[in-house]
């Protein structure tokens, strides 16, 4: 039981830690540069982003834990871990491109790749564990929304 709990903590801590690192590096530009950009009317308030991302990172971790615990062949699990890690790296990369390096246009391309990787992750996870796959739907919806927001911000600036 302790080992299972430690695995769950690890799975949740990993995306939360990477999100925290991205937040550390981008925090200053969010409050300064980002607030000065022209943004569409549907832009959420800044205070909503952190709690939403915390929830999404927790769901990512729980989903990974479920995949880890579900019996499946080694190739399927290896693919699942790979695509999960890839989307997490792309997630981090988008934050750095958009907020740290202020590359709005390049961030549009990157977030589009991130969106595709999330779709692939959901499909790969679905073949191992349906629940793990479905836990990623809020993440997909949020990144789809963020992609549109990124595109419009790029257009407006």
C-alpha cells in the first residue's frame, strides 16, 4: 500500500513540479509583458490560470498512475509513457516560448503540436485504460481553448 501511495505521489508531483518550474521562470513576464498585450474579450482573468493548471496537472498525474497500475503489454505501456512525457515537455516548452521568450507566433506552432500530442495520448491511453484516457479530456479542452487564445493574441499583437 505504501509503495502504491508513493507511486501516486510521484505521478502527481512530476507534472506539478514541471508546471511550478515553468511558473517560476514566466511569472515576471505574466505580470508585466502579458498584461500589456492586446487580448480578446474571452481571455480569462489571470487568477484563473494557476488553479486550472493545478487541477490539470493533478489529473495528468492520476492518469499516469492509472496507466502504471493497469496490466498491459510492455510496448503499449512504453508508448503511453513516451507520449505522456512528450506532451509534458511540450507543455513546458509552450510556457517558455510564449511567456519567457515572448515568441507568440512560434508558440502557436508549438501549442498546435502539443494539442496533437494530447489527442494521441488520449488514444494511446484509451487502449490501456479508458478512465485514464477520459481524465485527459479537460486538459484537451483547455489546451484547445489556449490554442485559439494564443492565435488571437498573435493576430492582435
